[in-house]
C-alpha cells in the first residue's frame, strides 16, 4: 500500500495543464494563501487518508517548518512517515523497511517551506474558486519528474483542509486534515528519520 508521501515521491503524470498568465484575483488569492501558510510554524492535528484502492486510514499529523513532518498511522496500520527537513522516510513496521526520498523531490515540499510564495512559484499551475474553498494546483518540483498535487483551503479563513497527489499510474491519494492546532510545542524526536 502506498502512503501519501510515497505516492508524492514517485509522481510522473501531470493531470493539470500548464497555467496561462494568472489574473489579478489569482495573484491576490495566492498572496493571501502564501501569507496564511507562512504564518504556520507548527501544527498538530488528525488526518484521514483515502487510498487509490478505497482503503481509509486515520492518524495524527505533526508539522514543524521548515520541512519537518510526521504522519503517525493508527493501528492496524504499520506505517509511519517522517520528514526531518531533508529526507522523507516511509517506515513499514510490519516489513521492517524504510524507504527514503529527498524532501525536495516531493510536491509537499511546497507546503513545508518556511516562507511560502505561491505567486512566484514556478510549480503552481492553477487556482480555482469553489463554494467555501480555494483550490491550488501544483506540480512536482523535481526536474526528473512531473506530477501534481491539489491543495484545498477553506475560504474565508484559508485553513489548510486537504490535498490530493497522483501517482505514476494516475491513481490519487487524498489526505483530509481535522482538529488542527497551530503554534504548539513539538518534541524534536518526532522528526527523527534514523535510529
């Protein structure tokens, strides 16, 4: 079973067309979202993950910017995903394996930056407004790959609500966040990817 980050690391197919010039409204919204994301330094919450095969998993997510993240999957899952700011490690406790990917090759690197500037990012390829939310489309920033991530924010409020990544076969994995708390103190040990 692929996790969200494993899927993000192997993105190969872009489903989002190349973006033409953004409108003034697009620029204003991207600036608002960038400011909201940049204001988050730590975050703790719950997540629900919907896999391409329809399986639903739950757990807790921790983020400390720049670049640090932890997805603790609830039992019976044996998965743990940790980013230490440089590498993303996907641990499978059942198989006793750890797959590692450079954080810079995943589209989630966009969300984990300390200073987010979506307007200037060459990886943002579109923005759309839907009732009660704004959706940002971006592609992977790894030159060897193309791919996409769709990020959903509430509007108003601009709270990060959900993202979807697409793997090499065009299959999507969606993560929805809930019960989020920002500005919380997090232990450094949460983000260790070795030992």
